[in-house]
C-alpha cells in the first residue's frame, strides 16, 4: 500500500553526502541514532509550545537520523544485531518524545471533548496505537520473518500529522483518530505479511515450523 514510507529511499539518497562523509571519517552509525533522538526531543519541546515551523525542521532531523544510522551501517559494513536494537529503541523513544509534546500541547490549548474523550486522552490513545505496527513487526521477526516496515501509516506519516496538529491544535482529536486508524491498518497489513511468510510451504517444512532463515533469503 502506498505511503510516505515509500519516500525513504529517495530521502536517503538526498542524504548521500552525509553517508559518504561518515564512511570517510569512520563515524559510528549510533551517532545518527542519537541525533535522531535529540531531534525528536527538541521537536517535542517545539510541539509543546506550538512552534510548528521549528517542529517541522526538527522532525526532519529525527527522520534523517533514523534513515542515516542504517544507511551508514550498511555503507561501512558494520551492521550488527545490537545496532538493530539501538535503532528500534531510538525510534520508540523518538515517538514517545513527539507524543509527549502533543500531550503538553493538548493540555495547554484545551479544546472540546470529542466522543467522550478530551484532546489529551485522544493523544494518549494515539500514542498507544502508534506502537502496534512495531509490535507486530517485532513479533513476526521473533518467529523468523523479516523485520517488516512500510504500510499506509508509519513514522513519516506520524511526524507529518504531528506538525499539522501543532499548527492547528483544534484538530488534535481528529489527528489522533487518523493516527489510531492508520496505525491499526498498518499493523494489520504487517500481520498479514507475517502470516503469509510463516504459513508458506518453506516455513511449514522447517524443523521447528517457523520461517527461520527466510529473512536472509529475501522471502
């Protein structure tokens, strides 16, 4: 399904000079994970006070860090399992920092109750829903599937809608609903992909009945 996630390869190519520079200097990919988290922390502060242009720039930094850590690791040939863990932790912390900013914004700006929930409650529900696609992907990876990404609503879309809510706080409940629905749909898409891999003839023929090894085969 098409989404802004499809722009990730394009965005990574735009950042190729940073990748080349990191390779030349031997820069650790973990530095870019840290840059992404710091960008998200500052973006959360900008969101909290309603400075949407600054939030836009800082969330772009957050996404750049999330793109560059993996790109640099691959370019330098230093990709490792612990790097995968740090990348996942960085993404989750960055999301929490962004939603924390939205929660403060909801408290600051108030707003009407929608469907029985205050804007703050809607933000909290959205923050929980946003974790579902990652939980599904990691659950599948634990069973032996590739670590699935993509879908109709990922972190790029979450950042875009966070900026929209910052610019127009009255839309916070509506934005939260979009995040909830989009996250659930993305989780279902990834679950379906995991189910397809895990129930394939190759997986069924494996000694333990899992799809172990399929990630390396490009399945």
